[in-house]
């Protein structure tokens, strides 16, 4: 438990990332203010205060009022539409702009932004991950090969035809690995990868995350940090351990080379990312920095969602 308790706002406290962060902060003894349309859905606790506001539709004044009295704001927000409509560029950029301005207006001491991995550079280059077709091909293969990561993505974006297609792509890749490939499975793989190159439904949101880093980079008008989860970010167990690095996609093998990306992505569980976020909220080690974290992944099974209980333990339902 932290020696100094703070009042910390979490945007998106019931989401996949925000729920883990909320429980981790409560476990450490902080007061947590959950800010979203339905912040009470995660549960209740004496040190948890829900403040209802629609980040997509609310004004800067609405957000500023919700941020009143906060020492830190942690932005785990994502547009709340389901399916492919959640992946649009404009809602994310506009929401982030309002959050920054509201943070400044409310005189919050620290804004901890959780952005996507697309703003990280590929090692040995000045190319952002979102701009690399090689990265995205390797990413989608890695993601569908991990049952836990695919499950995380499905929960994050609430199903939809695009995610059903990912399931079919996963099955076709398993068929190839297990030596039972068929012309139909080969067609599914090739068709999915072709469509992904031509119209990646996720790229718009990831590009928006990359764009939003420009709101922060070099900005000294408020105190901030920008955390980009690694490519293999998913549900999993809590080890309490992680490693951090600045600016670049963390990879297995040669950390300075981005050749042959498939199978090289490092990752972290939603629980261990929450540990890193809570550490930063307490210590502000990466103020004005763009960073990422990774940890050893001890299994490939999704963990149940967290909840708030009165003992403030890190429980699983």
C-alpha cells in the first residue's frame, strides 16, 4: 500500500484496462473516482466515488467538473460504440482533446494517458508501428494465435462481424500449424490478410492514438506521461513485475532490430499493466515521457474480470 494516498480519477473504470487499474489503486489505499457513463457498474467501495459523465458527448466544462479535486487523472477511455464503429478516428482524437483541456482547467496535477502501441517506433527505425504493414501482418497473426489476446480484443470491442472473421482466421492458422490444411482454410487466410491490407478496421483507432501523442510531445503546459501498452497486451494473471522502456516497440531477440517480427512481440497482462500505471501515478517516474512496459507471460488463458469488494483485495469473479 502506498505511503501517501491520493485521489485518482480513472476514465473508463469499468472497461478491460480501467477496471484492473481501479482495483489496483483501491488495493493500495487510494481514493478512486470513476468517470464514465456508468461508473457504478464495477461495484462499490467506501473509497470509490462514481461520477457519471459522457466523455464522447460531454463538454469540456462537464469533464472539468468531474475532475474537481483530483490529484491524478488516468485516461483509460475508449469510444463507447460497439463493433467497428468504436474504431473511428475522430471520436478518440476529440475525446482526448477535451480530456487534456479539462485536466488543465481543473488544475489536475498529473495526466496519465494510456494510448495504443501504434505510436511506438519500430526498433532501429523512426517508423511508427501503425505505419508499418509488416508490423500489422505480424500483429494480427500473433493476436489470433493467442486465445487470451483474441478474447481480450473481442471483449474490448463487443463482438461484430470483423471479430467473427478473426475467429475464422485463427482456425485456418491452426489448421496450417497442425498439418491439416485445406484449400478452404488457405483461402480464409489469404482472403483475411488481403482484406486487412486493404481495409484494416482497427487502423483508424490506432492511428488516432498515434495522432494524440502529438498533443503531449514537448507540451510543458501541464504535467503528463504517455503509456503505450505493448503489442501483446491481453487479459492474464497478476505477477506484480514488469520492465519499462522508452519510445520503441519491445521485441524478443535483438532489441535493436525489427526484422522478422512474427513471434517476437513482448506483452503484458491487464493486471500487470495496472501495476505499472499505479506505480506511475504514485511516483511520476516517467513524467513527460513516452514509454511502454512488458512482462513475462506465464500462461495463455484469459483471466476473469476484476471487481471491487469491501476488503479491497485483488479478487477475481
